[in-house]
C-alpha cells in the first residue's frame, strides 16, 4: 500500500508525493506494519497529508507529524 491510495490525483506535485511516500513507508516500517489494521495506515496517511497541505515537504518532518512519539530529542 502506498500514500497514493489516500491522495486525490493532481492535488500534490511529484516532489510532495515522493516525500509523502517516503514518510508513509517509514511510518509503516516503524510500526512493523505486519498485521496492523487498515485504520492505522489510514490515520498515518491522514496525518501526513494534513502536514503536506501546510507546505511541509521534508520526509522526516512528515514522519514526525504522523508518529510524533517516535521522534527522540
């Protein structure tokens, strides 16, 4: 599954989609995606899309928006 499943075509440019895809893949990997219910991926994707709508394009910050508890300070 990719972030493209959660984004309407034409809303984001290729650069944004690439960053969003990297963040989504990293979030799923961090959660050890095996066996996670669909809703978990949906929530992650919604958080990434919401951050991207504000103009964020850095995959690490998009990941932080999706899973803030993973970020260590």
